[in-house]
C-alpha cells in the first residue's frame, strides 16, 4: 500500500512537472507572438508601402492616406518617428489583442467541456499555421491573415492558466500563477529582442506573388520553429489535467462581450474588472514608453532594447523570486493593492521627473507593480472559482486583459500626441484609482485545501 502511494505521488509530480513545462512554453510563445513584431513596425510599414507602390496600390496604402490628416501638431513637429507608424503598430497590436479577448472565453469554456489537452492541441496547431503564413507573407493581407490566426490561437492563455490551476493546491495556487507570470515576462523580453535580431537577416525575394519571402521571414521562421517544438512537446508529454467527472457543459450562447455579466460570483467579477482597468492604464503607458524615450533622451533602437530588457528582467525577478516567496505571508489581495500603488507612483514619476536616472527608477517601479498584480489577481480569480468554472472564469479574466491591451495603446497614443507625455502619464496614474477600488472590494480567499 505504501509503495502504491509513493508511485501515485511520483506520477502526480511527473504530471505536474510536464504540465508546468508545456504551459510555460505556451504562454511564453503567446507573449513572443504578441511582442516580436514591435521593433519591426517602421521597416514593415515602409516595406509593404513600397511593395504596394510597385503593384499599383493596396489596402495599406489606402489606410495610410486615410490617417495622414489625423497627425497632431506635436507629432508633425517631432521628426524622430512617424505618426503613421504609431497608428499602424497600434492597429496590428490591437487586432491581435481583440481576437484574444473574443476567443479566450470560448477556448476556456470549450476546455471545461472536453478537457484542456485537445483545446491546447488545436490552438497550438493554429499558432504554427499563423507563423507559417507570416514566413511567406509577400503581400500585406497575408500578414494580416497570419496575425488573425495567431490572435485567435493565443486565446489559449485561459486554457493554459486553467491547467496550472488544475494541478496546484489552493495553498500553492499563487506560486503557480507566479510561474505563469515569469513566462509572460520572459516572452516580453525575448519577443522584441528576437524581432530586432532576426530583422538583420533578409530572405526577401523579388517575386510579385502574394505568397513569397519577406524581410521578416527569419523572425517568423524562428517563431514557427518554437511553436512546432511546443506542439510536439504537448503531443508527447502533456497529460489531461481536468478529469471527466469535473467537466461542465454550458449551453448558453450569449455574445462573448457579455461574458463578464454571466459571472455570478461578485469576487471573481470584481477581480476581472480590476484587471481590465489596470491593464488599460499599464498597456497604454507601456506602449508609449518608446516614444517617451525618444522624445526626452533621443534613444536609438539599441538603447530602447536595453530599456525593455530592464522591464522584462524586473518582471521575471519580482514574480519568480519575490512573489513566490512572500505571497503566502502577505496575501494575494494586499500584494495586488501594493502593486497598484507602486504603479501609480511610477506613472507620477514618469509624468513629472524628466531626468534619465529617475526614468529608470520609474521603469523599475512600474515593472515591479505589474509583477505583483498579474499573478495575484489571477490567483484571486482562481481561488474564488469552483473547479468546474476554472476555465470559464480564467478565460473571461484573460480576455479582459486582451481587451485592455487593445484599448490602452490606441487611447494612450492619442492622448500622448494630443496633450503631451506629462499629461498622458499623469492621467494614467489617476486611472489606476479605478482598479484599486474594484480590488478593494474583493475578499482575501481561504487557501486551505477542501
């Protein structure tokens, strides 16, 4: 009997380790897919505009012409960057995030019904297809199609997060979510670095075919290879984490945008709203950091890369070390509230203090704040959820963040160029009072296993 217990514990430990590995790589790749394109926006815009000019025009040319009259006075006077690039990048980034928003609850709900493994296999296959199309995105519409497929597939964040919840106890739930946070931080570091490095290698040909190599094919090919490794690892080593007896079939078919109203638990609903409003502010301020660095310090691409390395490194350290060690003593709610206050201070510093040293201190505080918030809010959502609702609730939670990443960059970019950086970051700081109020209403959950 004792040997059987030891074998069972060993099997559970092996299953947990395999689950963490696959989930880590899945979330890491989703974040890489979202951010790998960031440093490529200027060259990408120029490349496809030039290609369309040779072919007699296209949808991108029409889009750029339609927004040229929207450039504000401050953007026109500053020659360090093109306003069209900001809108171009914001639209592509928002497209990816909006699709995450719509599909995270769908994938989460489907995984509650049929299990996590088949949904992850399906979505990772879509990720591979999206990156594969990007490799041969000769025309701009092929690039857009590849981003659409990748965005739909990246809704599997909810399923991946639910898998972690399936194999962790209530006591260790926040530590597991901190592990998820490390994957986010690492993906955020590797994505832009991968895009910038791979852009040095040009494989483009002169073919007029819609499906042909482009200057960004190397970045796409590396991303495709990573996705293929992830899919293979999942297929061979990932075991189902949601038993059949714990699955739940839902028959309602309301539009996804109303899913937040379907959550009956007020604590879960307030946690999702806190995450939504926090990420609107954070993603907007994060998106405009590049322009802030150019405006104040005339940073070049290498210096901007170092800036993002600092942000990502801080995220990894704070979540992988500090949160995992101290969240049990402090509590998820207190740590998340502290993260919002730290972020508020960071945005006020970015608004009013213009020295370079203060700039990096502010970036450190901003990154620490989000490192405290992301895993703890995820844990609060999970801990207040019944087992059969994990996928659905975490799907709504992740889709709230996706919608915020769709709204935040465009909104912050417009305010930045209309009223200046100081006002934009001051407004971002004040906006954090909204998620603070929602989070304050969420009770600290019991963490003793049932």
